[in-house]
C-alpha cells in the first residue's frame, strides 16, 4: 500500500503468501495508528472497534479488493459495503491506506463539515458505498448489489462487513437465505465477532451461537478464524476468492476479534462500545501500539 497508483485498477498485493501477510500486517498497524490519532481529536469515538477490526480491513484492502484509488466510482471495482456505520473510523483509516482519501483528512473525523462523519455515509465519503448506521441492512443491500451486477454482466465481487450485533437482526438472516437461493457466489461476508454490543456482551444480549452451523444451514461456505491473525485471515479470504463464481455458494468468514486489540490499556476497558479516553492516555496508547508491533515484527 505504500506506492499508490491512483489511475489504474489496483492489482492485488503481489508476492509470496508471506509477502502478502507482511503487507496486511503493516497496513493493520497503520490503520490502528490512524484510528488513535482520529479518536484523539474528539477525545472519544469507536476506537475499540477500529483496533479490533484493523486486521480484517487491512487484509481485504491489501489483498482482495480491485479498485482505482483515484476513481472510487469506477464501474469495474469490487464493492466493500460497511453495514456497521459506527465502524467508519476504521474504514476511513483503511480508505486512507488505500489512497482513496488523503491521510491528512483523517483528523477531521467527527467534526462539523467533515467528509468523515462518525457514522459512515455514502454521500459524504469517497469509497463508502452505503450508509450503514441502521444495523442489519448491509447484507440485504449486498444481495441486491450482487444481483444488479449480475444483471449488468459484471464479474465484480461484493464484500459485506457485519458486526456480531447485526446477527441479532432477522433481516440479516433473510438476506442470507436470499443469497443462497440466488446462488450469489460473488458475495463474501465477514463478521467481526468481538463478543460485544452496545448493551453488553453478545452472549448476554442474544445468544447467536453456534454460528458456523447456522451459516452452513443457510447454505453458505463458512470459515471461522482468529480475526486478529493476518495469516489466518489471508488464507480464509484466498479460499473465499477461489470459491467465488457468478453462480455458486456465497462465503462468510467469521472473525473472532478482541476490542481494542494492540493497545493493552484499551483491551480490557469497561464500556468499550464507545470509548472515552483521557487526554494524557492517547500518547500512552500510541506507545503501547508501537511497542507491541515492534515486538511482533522481531
Ligand atoms: C437497527 C438498529 N438498532 C439499534 C441500533 C443502535 N446500535 C448502535 S451500535 C449497536 C450495537 C450493535 O452491536 P455491535 O455492532 O456488535 O456493537 P460493537 O461490537 O460495536 O460494540 C446498537 C444496538 C442501530 N444503530 N440500528
Ligand atoms: Mg460487536
């Protein structure tokens, strides 16, 4: 992601499997770093989700999506649909890493007149395909998008990022049935299973497990991975890519993640859904992030 080509469609990250894991790991670190800087401007935000989902976002943007950074509406692009509007902070960081929005713009996150509102909105931000704050609708929109692309004869793939809270919604499961019924083989969903929702732990709000068996029963190709392990993620997304075809089984990757991942100070914080972080803590967070990254890179 460091050398950005903004005019032609981006080739997928090249090199060996290890090279591609390295590219995703570095991008994930920078996404986390951006998210801390963005959160600091307002003193709060959905920072924990960005840290937890950084490895998923980095893997998809470095290794899976075809797009033109300088032409975000290019017709041939793969679509990345963020259902969970509040995860926009992480998505903006990924869009900046991908060269679709300038890194310097990130600090406007959540400010008046910014193109980067706290909840993702398609009319505000290049690369934000849908307005996803009303949870449980992203997968239905993804199903419609794949059907529309099929109708146009396009082979573009559609990715939908969901949270585990969205699995409480009946509309998500209706969409899952529709995707199987229409054999939407170009659809790949990923679920950030951080075991948390606004109201508390997911298993106390609504027990949705066993998720692998549920998605399988709905006719999907299911993989469950450590969502904070870029090698495991890359392998799963490569498997999904190998499985993708215009008519076939839709794919879902269930990603177990940890809120605040990479910053120990935030990993065990109570009320992690919307974090308030004290002024003096932001630099500590950045230090913890870079220390951890250096340790794993050794
Ligand atoms: C249809 C709908 N119902 C309720 C909400 C309010 N809401 C916003 S975030 C959230 C939590 C959803 O769970 P999840 O996305 O897993 O939370 P997180 O992991 O980010 O804590 C809720 C209920 C909403 N945005 N949309
Ligand atoms: Mg959650």
